[in-house]
C-alpha cells in the first residue's frame, strides 16, 4: 500500500503505538477502521475485539493502569460515541489511554453527504474528544501526520491522560516518512526557583511539626513514583494514609500505614491521623468528593502542602510548574531522617489477626464475605472492584504486599470492572484477578465475560447478587432500583468456557474458593447471594452523610 | 417537597413529559437523578429501567418512532455520556427523543470540587448535548424553568429531533408555577410566497413530464404525512419508490409502488423508475449515503424537486421556509388528476406469488429464510431489523399492509434492534414484533433480552448466527470479524422467561414458527445457524461497490 516501498501513515501510526508500549489494543472494527484493523492485526500488538466499544474502553483503561499505557481502536461515529463514557472516565482518573478512530475519506469530509454513522458534521467527533483528552488530532495530510502522531502520543505518556487520533480511511494508505526511533520527552519539568522555594517552605513547616502526616494518592501510581514515595516515608518516619482512588499505591504493609482515608466514610484511625495532623502533606491525591468522603473531610488548607503532577499548593499559595517527582525528590533529601513516630496507631494488618472460622450452613453476609476474601487474596493476585458497595468492601480490606488494586473510585461508572478484568489480565498475565462486581454493575457490561473466556483467562469473579442497585437503595429506594433476576452463575455455559457456581452459605463459599484454587487455569464465576439490605460499613456511612444533606 | 403546597420544578417537568405524549420513560437511575426517578415513578408514566444507558436510548428511540415522542432519563456524566451514541443516532434519523439528565447541585456546580461522575467541568455534558439536539437547556432557576421546559419540549415536537433537559438535584424540589395546559405550536410554517412559487414551478415541470416519479422518505413518517402522501399519489398516478430508511412509509401494497430504491444496492426496477424519471420528486427523503446506494445513485439535480421538512430545492435553486406538509398539500390540489401510468412496472408483491415449499432436512439459507419470513409476517406485526445484513434482508422483503418497519438505516449503530424491540413493543403493545438481529449486533446490547422478558413481552426474535461481522467480512475480512460463539438460544433460561431454540434446517424453522404461533404470549428467541459466507443480494452488491472504490 505504501508509495515506493516506504511507510504509510497507517504503518507509521501502528509502529508508534508499539513503541509507545502497547502490546495489546482493544476495540471493535467497523468500515471506517477496517484498513487500520488490518494493519493492527499484522503488527506486534495483539488485537483484542470486545462485544462493544464502551467495554473496549473500560478494558483498555484497566490495561493502561497496569501496563503504563493502553489503546483502543474504533470506527467513526457509532464507535467513537459509544466509547465516549470510558474515555471521560480515563480522563477523570488520569489514565494514559490512546484512542484511535477511523474516519470518512477526505473527499467525503469536504462534500456535504450524509454519511452513515455520522450526523453530517465531520468535525463533531473530534470537537468532542478534544474536550476530554490532553491532545486530540485529525491526520489530514501524510506530510503532517508523523509529527501529529508523535506529539499526541508524547502528551499521553507525559500527562498520563487520554489522547485522540482520528485517521480518515484514505489517509491510512498514504505514504509518509519512516518512523525511526521514538524517544519522546515525557518528563514534566519544574521551574527551578519555584521548586527550590516550595521545597524550602515545606521543609521549614515540617521542622516545626509535632504530628505530621502524609496522604498518598493515585498520581504516585500513574507517574511511577512508588519508590521515591517509599524512600520519603522511610526517611521521615511520618504516618501516612492513602485515598480510596489511591488505595495500595504504597504497599499497605508499610509500618507507617494508618489506613485508607475517606473522611467520615472510612475508618476512625486514618481520619484521626490525617485530620489531626498539624502539617499534612498530600502527594498525588485528587481532591475528589469520594476521596474526601462526600464533603465530610475536615482538612484546613492553612496546615496543608498539596502536591500534584505539576504544581504544589502550600497553605493558600500556589507554586505552578513544580513536578510531583521533583518535589518528592527534594523533600527526600531536604527533610531530616527520623524514626517512625507511630504512637497511638494500630497497624491495619491487625484486622487480619485471628483465624477466620467458617460457620457451616450459615448464610453468608457482606461483612463475613470480605473478611474471608481478605484472607484469600495474596500478593500474586490483582484485585478489581466495581463501583457500588463492592468498592467500599474492597476499600475496607487490608491488601497484601504486591497485590495490585484497580477501582474507578472517582468517576465511578458502574460496569467498569468486568471489561476491566479483561484488560488487567492481558496486561499482567502472571497475576490472577480477583474481581468483585455487583449485579447492577454486571448487567451493564456482562457480555464481556465471553471475551474473558475467549482469551482463556482465569480470573476469579465474584458476582455479588443482592437483587438491585444497593448503593442507590441506601440513598433513596424505589422500584427503579430493582433488577430482573438472572441465573448469573450459569453464564459460563452460554459463553463457552470456565465454570460457575452459586454461593449462599459460608461453606458454599469455602467450596467455591477451593474449586477456584483447584482449577487455576479456568475462569471461576462465583455468584454470591446476599441479603438485599446487607452492605458494608462504608455504604452505611455514605447513606448517613447523604441523607443529612 | 413543594413550597406552600404548589408545584415543584420536578413535578412541572414530569407533568409536561406526560402532556408531551410519554406513556413510558426509559432510563437508568443514579444518585444525581434519584429525586427525578421518584417523581417519574409516581407519575402516569411507566418507568422502564434497562441494563445500561445506551440501551435505554435505543429503546426510547424505537418507542418514539411509533409513539410520536420518546423519553429517557439518566444520571449525570456516567449516565449522560453512556447514552450519547443513541442520541446521536436519533438526531441523525430525525427521531423526537427527550433526554432528561440529573445533575449536581447548584452550589456544587459553582465550587471547584471534583465530583464523582464528572471531570470537574460542569458545563461539559450540556455543551456536548447542545451539538446533537435541536434544543438543550439547564434548569438553573425555578423562575425560568417552566419556560425553558416548554420551549425545549416544543422544539422536540416541532422538529421531531432530540432535545436535552438537565436538572440539578436541588432544583428538582424548588417551587415553581403550575403547569396548566400544554399546547405548543408544533407546526413548521411556510413563507406564503415561497410556497406558492415553489408549488407553481413544480406543477409546471410536471405538466411537461413524460415519465415522472416520486421518491418517498422517512420524514413522511416522522411528520405524520402518510395520508397526504397517499392522496397525492392517488391523484397523480405517478409511480413511486421509497428509500431504505423510509421503507413502508407508504404501504407497499399501493398499486403505484415500484420497490425500495437503494441505487445499485437495490432492485433493478426501482432503480430504473427513479433514475430514468424525467422529473423526479423526492418527498421527505434524506440524501444519505446508504439511501443513495453508497454513491451509486445516478440522480441529476436538474430534473429533481427535493422537498424536506422545511425547504424545497428545485433543480439548482432553493426555497427556504416551505414546509413539506404545505408543499404536498399544494401539489395535491395543483396537479391534475391522472390515471396511474405503470407500463413496464411489475408490482413487487408479485415476488410473493407461488407457495413456499419447505425442503425438509435442507440447511436453511439466507435467501430462503427471508422468503419464508416474508410469508410469515402480517399487518399485525412490526418488523425490526438490526444494522448489518439483517437490514438488507428486511429491505428486500415485500411488507404487508399495516406492518410497521423500524431500522436504523442511516446512522446504522449495530445493536439497535434488541433494545429497539423493547421500546417498540411498549409503544404498540397490540403488535407483535418480529426482529432480525445478527450475532455481532446481538453481542453489543444482548442483555436487554432480560428486560423484554421482565416486561413479559412476546416478540419473535431471530438471532441470525453466521459467526461474525458478515457485513465487514464482505468489505474486508480478518480475524477481527470473528466472534466468540455463544449458545444464544439458551439465554432465555438465564434471563428467566420466554423460550429459545436453534434452527439449522428448513423444517427446524417451520417448527420454530409454529411454536411461536402456538405460544402467542411468550418471547420466542430463535437462533438461526447460517453459513458464514451466506448473505443477501444487497450485501453482495455493497461488497462490489465498496471494493471498486
């Protein structure tokens, strides 16, 4: 397809996607994207088609969280707009996701035909994606395409947020220059004087602090700063909590870990450590309503240092152009080494002391389910929790060293975790996923179980069936929160692989866990029947907060 | 909730939705919309919750096509953005769809919190919907809300296209004025002189015409002009064809009907009648690529009169502000009465002459399937065809008097027809739906079968299983067109109602059809196993056209 044996725009793009770090790409083909899919199919990337585009987006999002970058390819209009919510979610939660969309031919864009999959406005999809990405581009000419591709992908890798590349069908095969090496500058640079001044001010504040603490958030994970963070914690000895979105960004075994801070929705200890700190430093945490316990957080700006990807706020003033990485590095050397001061803090791992004694025949409860699962998961697993009570349940677990945790704890699309399990397992095939999904969330995107089976993946999926949208029931109940009852556990029969079972009692659960371990290569789909008014402490607190408002 | 016993904004909105003609409203609840759902639940409308928002949108779209208006209610962000593609489709296909979205509280909009289900920009969802609706509004104050609601709903009813109403949680309960009667002006008015001049010019052209013809399109249906159209046809005696999107807008039994015109993708006879007409009048047809046979149409503007909802184009000049209704009315009186001139035209009903003789044991083919089904459907049914080869198959059928046809023949989202069946059957419960869906389309939105079962609806759904995206295979084949094989016909067991079966031979099909008739109140879910390279003539022609390009 290339002119005189050279490279085409499509080949250039595909090569760059490989170089950016994609080993898989998710998507659904369609006629405006078929040439692109042909090239992807013949690339080093594995093309993973899903049942629909939204699910492809969720899968690619979870993939990106583990792999460092994710990608999704769709056709124009019907594809791009069906995918939309997943990209909004990735944008909100700082996920580096590359969206590639096919598009009508150049001459079709210029004429005023009403093309299928469009409303006639050929700028519409681009204009919308431009608002939910850090860079968006349409490849209109083969001369400019390479530079556009390089800059767009660099923005994705630098800011760890979604980007959008639209490729008209006929541009795919146009000849363009060879790709060569791809070594984009992905660092977020600091203004030297601002960095020095911010670090100096922070060090001085800590010098006078009596009860300092650190709140660690999701950007530590996204920007790959876990080691720097650990070094800082080890040097300072300060106690720390994580947010819910940032759960396990630093291993929870760390001796200075005080728990997950969700203000009034979380535990008392992390609340006390964070809210009673005389100097609180937030590193990479997003100030979202859920992270802040739906406005129950009692945090005073006057005693806070808040560092995010590219800026630091101290008390009421701002230092723009200070990168989180540089700031942590400066503090690591600038703060004096101290022994941990953990008086009055009980390590959250204590919750796991004592054996879990199965009560045969006893109906399984939410509380006992998470207590049992907390003893089941280990550092070789990854844990995915869907939006709803499942994310509160997972949030309350104490996670073992090495376990990866994925939950959409800010944007909170229900239905994320099942396609997310597909994406996560392809990104980290050496880990077995343990996934918690409510029945309402499952009905959103449940068909993707078939894709998990198709790729012979072996997650252990818990379908938590409490017959409706529990989180909404707690906020405001009505018949609209009820769901049609499915025989969920029999879905593996329909989709052609894995196995399913139904769990009602504690010993049923034991049998299911044993089966999952005895069949390590198979999907385990375990439907847990819970009482419709049984839910976590976190959700109970949410209901109280919500109904006070 | 209302101040001093009066009406609230939420109650006002709900009352207007009822008055606009909604007897059902589709949607998925979420915390920003719970108060609204409470009011909807207590209204005269029936709230129909679906598994996810996109499906709610498709259901409401099909509902609107039959009921004259449809509605969908969702929560903010995750709901609004998941719904998006369905509304783009309704906008493209001229469907009167009311979108109601909950939204964060007023004080939350003004502060710079990162609220769950958002990216922080509280204007984002409105700004996007504004581009795919004919009116979009955010109800910010109880004083202005009634007028905003009235104007927005009137625009929907007038232009038969989607509108968007966003309601912050705390505005729902604010007191506002009583709704009173709702009698919006929904007519599209004509400029009198332009109308007269256009009609006069058209009449003169027809006076000299030797082989005039009419092309009838979807707006005849949307604007409720079937009777006017029939009167015009009966008076003039001109032969006519419909577009694919406009299939059956005029009953196909009409003696002057020449077939469905899809240029090179359709039959020879309608092509000849339309393309060889010396004066061709297009009434309410959208000039889409599919309607025009993917640019194979040979239509010369110089011999055409093209009337759409609010304008008429004659040859190369335009008459703005001429309504389709007025234009047809003028011609009906202005054109002389003539006997039909149908020499050389064979009525399409002839294709149904002769008995269909079942070949026992013979594997069912695509051609024989549609031939048989053409003899099965009657005027009490409605026919839904999903995007893909199914819509070509349905397009080639000759439809009995009274049968309603629904297909997304312009925007072409795959997965539309199953949620569409839910919506259509709730809009017209006296009709039984017969639905054709390919396996690829079904995997997109298949969970909505459970909602069809939940409401005890009795459609006859044919799942046409040819193991992949057939339409794409014809355009360009690759492994990305393959699907995981499901035991589709067993899904009714999972979802808790109706029955399913698998059809491989002609006598299997007979047995299934008998069963469907013998169980008139049950969902029939019939999986038809087709050869993966077996498809309709229409798709074969599409492949030829596409591969020439």
